[in-house]
C-alpha cells in the first residue's frame, strides 16, 4: 500500500500544478493526506459514497472520486470546487493516485518474488513462471550483495540504496530482515568481480559510511541464471559472517576471498574443541601473552621470514629466534616449519571462530 507520506507529496504536487486543494480518505473515513486545512468528513458519508454505484459525485462544494484497485475502492479523493474545471482536475488527480497504486503494487509483487527467490522458497517451475509474469529476465548475469544496517543511521535504508541506482535500474534492492539490505545486481557480459568490488565501495561512499562505522558489505559469486540467485545470496551471507570473524578490518568481503575461513566456519563446535585439545593439550592460543601473540601474527604476516619479522618488530634476530624456541617448547610446534605453522594458524582461526559462536549464544 502507498504510504501516507507519498500520498501527501503527491497531493502537494498536484496542488502546485492545478491550484486545487485535495484530500485522500480511506474507506473508513480517515483522512490520510490533505492540502485542505480544517477539512472534515464523517465516516458515514464516506461509506455511503463507497457503497453507491457512482464513481464521482459533487457534495457541498467538493468533488468526490473513487480510487480503485481491481474494481475495489481503496481511497476516496476529494477536490475542492463545483465547476467543470474542478471536476476535470479531480478526475486527473484520481487517475494519478490510481496509477501510483498500480506502480506500488507491481513493486510489491516483484519485491515479494525476489525475497522468496533469495530464501529459496519457490519451486523451480514457479521461479520461471512468476519471473515471466513480472517481466524479469531469467538468463541474465547477476550477483547478490549484502549491506549491514545500522538502524540509528538515517542513510542506511532500502530507499537510500535504491536512489543510488536510480529509478530505471534493473537491479532489485530489498531486505529479508531488519539487519541488512540485499542488492541483486544485474551485470553486463563484460563486468567482473573487480567491477563488483568497486561498486561495493562506491555504495559505501555514497551512503557516507566511514571505515570506523563497523559496517561490512559482502557479495557472493556471479551467477548466470535466475535459479542460482539464492546460491549467490547464501554465499554473500556466509561471506558477511566469515568476514566478521577473520577479516574484521575489511569493509568489503567477497565470498571467493574467504579461503580456509570458509571451511572453518562450517565446522561443528565439538570438533573444533577436540582439535584444540589435541593440538594444545587443554591449552589455548589465547593463553599466550600479548608479546607472543604479536610476534606470531607478524611472523605469519611476513610469510615465516625471520629477518623481515625481526626488522618490523624492531628486535634482534636472536630475540625472535628465542621467542620462537620458547613457543616450540610450550606447544611442540615450530613455526619455522611450514607444517607446524599451518597447524598453528588454523588453530588460531578455529579459536577465533569458537569465540564468535559463543557471542551468538548469549
């Protein structure tokens, strides 16, 4: 249904053009929008007009018009004036509002279809049949993007994102929950993930989202058929979650860049606990002091290069070797050995994943 604000804006626009005052009333007699100060009407008068066979009538200096949807009266439009000019202007205004109903209904139908498509709530045959009725191309390259919401930020809204793409866009912007905005982006044949990445940053910039806002945007893989859109959505959703765990400093996360984090995210917690127990013998990587953790992170960051790591940490090479030897004694893992380094890196990621899942339980 059309919002009261849209109705009010429409009436004010019509008034500016025609110099005629208007009111829109629902079938219960409630005034939804009006440019006429002090205008009053009784519910019984509106109900009598709605129940009548007349599509329009003149009452005490006002023109009344029915605004219908599928032959059912949705609103009553009232225009001030009794002459022919007022009747014609009122007729045009009623037609304008009826056109708005059709446009918003079509948008709602498409929005509902896209939501069910994303959530995989449709049979395969229904996907293509409904898409055809709604004039949605089935064989088009698309990618699903998800933008987290911050309810307290005014710019974080579906309409804000829609305005970024423009009214003639073939993209679909919707929301399946209160926490995120979903963008089903239609792509040209030559567009790649690089263009998708640039688009994501452009959206964040347009919405004036700063890096320290803690907002993330994620997208799935590019799909070629309508039936695969739900898969791209699930991938984008996973990328958003995995990104929070392992790539918290990144604003835009691609499903294709998740690496081993994608596998760890799908591990059951009991298996993770068993793995940590076997590797560290009831200890946890989080038990290490801050200096040791910083050393480990920097060592991994520099691809196990002792010289470069010691240089960036501003310590002597022998000091770094001492720290690595100490770590080997306490864990049995030598980070200078590739296999041990991989094991330790995975363990750190598993612990981070377990912590994240614990926060979701509370």
